């Protein structure tokens, strides 16, 4: 983070006006940044004024416009979009990785009904779901039918996983640049490895304030000063709740919420209140905290409640004024998705994935502006990963007490 990836992409686009670009970003706020930074390229954003955004995108692709749009629209691409890209010469620049695979919420019993009823079957590869009944007009399996007909649905053990984006679409571009940190830990890398898509790592360089893509990595100066800027709360009592390896994981929260009085959840909530009210003594507008979205309501209390920021947020500057943080989760890959990739002999990086999710979240705070931050990380595993990462840029370790 802070290595100038987006700035380097802007330089590249401005210096290659002969190319056609499709720039995809997670948030609408970044759309305006690209338009303003590349005025000569006349970037256009698909609108839904007279049609759907996807229809408008198709029109823009047909006319060869430079386009800046969101991840959400990217996930709607269909066979017609692919045909337009196949007959164009676009360079794709994707800001942050794309969610290429997800799990479907469907019970084992319903999967059995689906396969035993003759609606669908397992394809010859042993994992894809092939839809059989073209006259089906029910509602229960409507979403399953759509994904199966697109050849995007697979069965892994007793779960259904689906591809949100066909890998072949990435191959329709002349070039693809993905602006992200720790790509080696990302699911999109696992996807590429499994599908045999080749890629190379590049970095950025900065000369006289100008960022460009580079074969070597530009290490921002702030990384060598992290020790002085990131103050990690070291309090044995407050950290005790996260001592075990899987404490504060999604499974831990789910199990903790099953108890009527939720004693562990209450303890985590009390810890949060204590940290912000007594240890940090921070104001509401300075606070930033996270847990898994499904359990947010159980941890809200006092003046910190309005500071909730989703744990998977990326590519936004909206929280750059937050100096007091609490990262109350322990991140693991979805076990079904991890198991599926492992079954295809893809190397999985659990700890690196957890680290990448955490530092991306932390980077939304005031640290991105070179300001000091104070952070509570109750999970011992996550805290150790953060300390190890900071130590990789300097010799000594210093923890806020």
C-alpha cells in the first residue's frame, strides 16, 4: 500500500493514448479520480439513463471508448460482452483483485433433491453441475439453474461453489494489469494457477514524484518508520480472549452466538468499550473498528459504534482521519474454497492471506497520511502476523503499552 500503483497506472494510460483502456475499480469515488487524472483520454462511465449500465457498456465498447467502471458491473459481463471484447483491443487495469469464486447458500438436502430429481447432473469432469431441464420455471432452483447453464457451478464435497467470472474473459484483453498488494495470497492468484494462466509480478518506481510501472519494487519510505507510527496495544487482560489459534474466527463468533447470554461476545464487547473509552480515550469521529458483518450488532456499544468499517473494504480514502483502531477478527480462507483449490494442487497461503486482509483494512486509516495510529488486535495469531510484517522492514520491535 502507498507504493503508487494507481498513480503508475495513470502515468501508463496517459503515456499510451494509442491504446484503449477499461479501468475497473471497487468504488465510484475512484471513477472520478481516473477521469480527472486522464483528461485527454476522455474516460466514460456506463450509465443507466436510457438503458441498463451493461447495455450502455456494450455501446461504449462497440465505439471503442476508454471506460472506467466498477467491480459490480464487471461481474455482470455476459457472452455478448465477451464477443465485443474478443473483437476489440482493450487493456484491462483492475484496481484490486476480483472475487472470482463464492459459495452458494444451499443445504445438502436440497443438493440431493436437485440431482435426484433429474433437474441437473454432475458433468464428466466430476465437479461441474450440468442443467438438464430446459422447461423448469420454478423459483427454488432458479439461481442454481442460471449459474449451471453458464457452466459456472461446481460441487465440492457437499457444497456448491460458483465462479463469478469465467477465466477466459481475462484472456480477451491485450494486456491485464491488477493493482494489488500481496497477490500471491489472493484467491485470484489461486484461480489463475488452477486454470494455467501465466502472470508476472511488477512493481512501481518513483522519480521526481512521478510513478511508473517497474520490474523492481519501490518500497515506500513510510514502511521503514512503521515501528514509530503503528502502536499495537499490549495488554494481557484485554488480549486474553484471542489467545487460542482460532479465537475470533468466523466459526468462533458463530459458536459464541449460540449461547443464550453470549458470555464470550459480551466479553469482546466489554473489551472494545474499555479500549476506546479508557485506553485510547478517543472521540467517536476518530474511531475505526471491525468484526464480521454478521456479528456487528452484538459488539456495538457507546461512542465507538458509529466507527464500524467492513473488514473487507479496500481502495477508499474515506477513513483517513481515523487514528484509533480495533481489528477484532481472526481471518481464515473459506475452508470449502481453500479445500477446493488444494484439491487441484494449488498452493494456499493462509497466513499471508490473513495478513493481506488486515493490512489493507489498517491502510484505510490515518496511517495512509503518515500519521500515527493506535490499534487493538486481540487475536494473538493476527497480532503476531502484524508484528512480524512490521519487523520485516526494520530491526527492532516496539509495542504500545
